[in-house]
């Protein structure tokens, strides 16, 4: 049965300022196999992954990454059909280049509840350091230890990590113009997406 993500998370939101930034999308939670966690929501909710803009800014980099990974997609609904859900670790826009610790901590209960909506999760992709920090905080609360150790992403991404029965892929932030400029990070993020897709299809990881 389809659910509204926004309506499902509203009771978890500690601050009403978060409400406008919750994902405004309906989906079948049992069909979601992968959650990709980005850094923070955009300043304008219409530019988010499921925003109402004609061409949301957050998808301007996501689609090229998937195409580089060998997956020709042009609409966010195609990802949902594949069992892939996109979200952000921080549920309120950052006002500077860094995310305040307090804002991340305030967002964690919402992110944890969001992940809990999907009973058949197989993989989680941590797109950037903020996503890794957020997921590690949730993992520590559940298991007593971080899901992914500290260290540079280019080294971590070649290792295999599991948490609560899910494969965890540390990778690079998937939004913003920088990912298109930094060709090496773009290629590594695309390669990580390709490996995730292979795992979801039961083909193993090359």
C-alpha cells in the first residue's frame, strides 16, 4: 500500500521548520531496496529530489551520475520503480558551507524514522561525509558501533561494510555543481552507484 513519506514523518519532526522540507512523495515502502542519503535539503524545497520544480536542481547531477553508471534514467519516478529512494541527512537548509552539529543532531530522529519506513532495505549509500556522520550516529545507537570507520572516502569505498543486514556504500555527495567539475569524484560516485545496482540485481559486485 502506498504511503506519503511526508505524512509518515510529520509526527517525528521536533521542529515545525522542518515540515516544508520533508520529502513530498508517495511510494510503496516494501518496494524500496536502496536509500541514497545526501547531505542537506536545498534552500527551496521545490528544488529537492521530489520537489515541484519542472527540473529540480538536485536532479541535475543525480541523473548524469546514474547514466554514467550505465542506467539511462530521465525521471525520478524511474528510480522509485527500481526501488531506489533519495533523501537528505539534514532536514533544514544549511546557511554556510558546513552543517552545524546541532542541526545534524536535530535531524537524526527524522532520518532514522525515514529509514525505518522501508522493511526491505538491502543497501544504503552515504553520499558525502555528512551522510556518513548521520548514518554512523544512528548505527551507534542501534549496534554500539559505527557502520563506517573514519578515513578518506577514496580509501573506504574499496572496502565492504554492513550494518543491520544492509550493505553500506560510502561515496561522494551527489548534488551541487562541484560534482560535475571534479571529474574523479564524479567517476567514483558513478562507479559506486553501478556497484549498488549490480548488488540489487543479484549480480555481485565488480
